[in-house]
């Protein structure tokens, strides 16, 4: 079945950086538009960044443009999110997902705080 394992979260100070990874299985990763989503405390989950199957096209929410970079390694069925200049409002549980498959993983917690 479809599974995601998100890793790389943690506690980081404002202005710091983190790299999230997501290893996927149970479907043809290289055929999927992939996305990183996040759910801040008390708020709804929303799309942060997306990437087309070949990696040639990416898109970002306005709140993370210029700070976050999404990438993928189709040979390893792995999705990445490089986050820099982190702010307290980036605090959330981060999830990855194939945009056409309605399955979620456990996510990874990112907390930005001094």
C-alpha cells in the first residue's frame, strides 16, 4: 500500500535551516506530482511546495518563496524540502504526498523557536 516516511524535523532557532526527507513506497513515485504540506497548530493543512514528476517544474506558497526548495530523487523514491531562514510561523507538522493519492503519512514536526 501507499506509504510515506517523513524525517528531518526538529527544533531550530529562527533564521536556521533544516532538510526534510520523505521516502515513498507502494506506487510509482516517478509518475507522481509530489507535494509538501504543513499543518500549523490549530490550523488546517495546506500545500507548501510541489514538484512535477521530472523535477523540471516547481511551485511554492507565497509564504515560503525564496526560503524553501523542493527537489526529488526518483531513483530512490525520495522527496526533499530544504528550508532556510526559518521563522516561528513555519512551525508545523510537515507531510509529503503524491497529489493524486489521498493517503497521508505520519509527518515530521518542525518547531522554530528561540
